[in-house]
C-alpha cells in the first residue's frame, strides 16, 4: 500500500514538470531557476531583405541588447549563405548593453554565386545563451541575359531637410529619410551625402554643425559627430564630405576655412589643414571650402568657393599643393564661385561653377583642354565610373541630370520643385555609387 501511494505521488508531481519541458532540448535562459530573472539578451537585424547582383556586396546591421544584467561576450556567426559567398562580422563579437551593441554583417558574392533567394541566419552565442535572427538575401544574375546594373543615386535635398535614394534616373525605388530639426533622424540643410564600401551613408548636416552616419535609409545605426565651434571635434557649417580608400572621413569645414580629417565617427585621428583668409592665394589658405573630393589615387581636391579656385594636394600637410583659377580657351576663363569638384577615372577634373553658371571640365590642374556646358544654376557634379556618364545637380530646375558627354548629349532629367515623391527643394549635391 505504501509503494502504490509513493508511485501515485511521483506521477502527480513529476509528470507535469516533464510535460512542461516538451520534446525540445533548447535551453530557455529566461525561465530562471528560482533565483530571479536570468541574465540574457535579445537580437534584431535590419534590413529584413537585401537585393544585389552577382559579384556585389551588401551589409546588414545586427543589434544585441542585454537584459537582466547580461554581461558576457557574444560570438557572432551566419549560416545559410549561397555557394561562393562569404559573410563576415565587424566586430566579430560584441558585449550586449541595455542600449544595444551593433555589428555589421558584410556579405560578399562572386560572379559564380548562384542567382536566387537565400535565408541567412544570424546567430549570437555567449554566456550560455543563443539567439538567432533571419534576413533575406536576393542575388540577381549579371552578364548576358541577366539584370542590367542598377544605379544607386543619393541626393542631399537640402531645402526639404532630407536625403533621397533612387535606383536610377527614372526615379524608381524612391526612398527618403529625414525631417527638419536637430534631433535623431533630423537635419538642418544637409549639404553632402556619400556612401562607404559597407553601404553606410554619411551626411554633412551643415546648420547642425555635425556629420551623421546611418546604416541604411531607415536611419538605423544613427551616429553623429561634431558641434558648433572652431576647436577639436567642432565644425562651423560643414559642407564638404568625402571618404578615402581606407574609409577615413574628410570634411570641408566651410566657415572655419579648413579641411578636417578623422579616422572614424568617434573623431579619432583628428587632423586639420588650412586657415581662413579673405583672399586665399597661398597654399593652405581657404575661404569657404564647400566641397572636397578624394581621387582614386588619394589626391585631395577642394572647391574653395569665395577663393574662386580649385586646389589639390597629396596629404593633410599640403604636399604638392596646386591651384586652378582659370580654364584655357573659355570665355570667361576664370573660375568663379565653384560649388562642386570631382575627378573621373581617367583623371579629368569636373567643376560645378555658380558664379559663371556652367559645368566645367579640364584635363588637369593646368586648366588645359577645357570644355563647358552652360547651365542655369549647377551645384554639384559626379562622374562615377569608366562609362563617362556625367551626373550633376541643376538647382535652378530643382532637378538632377545625366548627360553622356560635355556636349550635353543624351540628357536625362529627374525631379520637379516640391516636397513630395519625385520632387526636390534646393537639391544641393548627389552621389552615384561607382562600379
């Protein structure tokens, strides 16, 4: 009788516990063990889906947030990649915080990566806890019979306090980010926008006197650097913005009359070059450097607006400083109020002039073999790849344009005045993702 009673007691007490565990061996750290909530973490990933062409790269942002005092290091991995594709995290591990610790997943494909859709599983493991999140990767075919290369064009829509991204000159894929203000997700006169090799987007937020970086057009990963002033870590109306091959950030600190270079968005490696003067003539003198461009060979070009010249130098000490003030054979020949400068893969220099409203091209810093397209009010120019297509901002039309050559052939225009989709208000600059 005693044995039967003990058996019934065991069935009544132990069986519900076993049933509650189900058939899964997965450990749920949030259940705890009677000593209070167990330290753990959660994870999110964005965007939910990326689409690229064979041979291209893309990025996702994964964020890990600590709960209940979790303090362990979490190692990161990704699975589900298509053949001949790789995925790497930077950093490779994180320590979750209550505010969220982020890592960027970069996926690289090759020309032999098969076209199709893959579900990637991002996994974080640490402190006895494992968390996963899935994202989608779509790889389109390239080459014969495949998809044509899609452009990615970013526009600093200054008067609307936003940046815009479109896939191509038809305006397809329109997405905008930003509202007027000084908080997160807000801009006051965004002047320049560029994108790095990881797909992150940088903005010169001029009247907020700061540089902003976001992971994508959702605004995820927002980080800003800078405040009003003339000291270290300070800007006054920053207009110019460029990245070099190593990812360092160059800023045309307009009202301070100087060029600033920082290693990253922490401001590390702060270096300045230049001094503000009323009439710049000597090396290192500037008056409103409104645009900055780093060429494919690392030479630095600056549109010195009030100085009425383009200057170029090799490093932040001003090595091999050169000045371009006129273009041979043109009338007028002198450069007047340059707003933008860029170089093409073949080394030719393109200038957006406001004083003499025209798009200017010269062979080099001697100003030889000059050509020009008269315009209404050109603000910026970009020649992204060896195709030689020329993109520029025609601010007078509140539009962007693309032409085949300096004869203006093959002109395509996109944009009308306004604040809706397909409209711009004081578009200031553009950035076209290179090949």
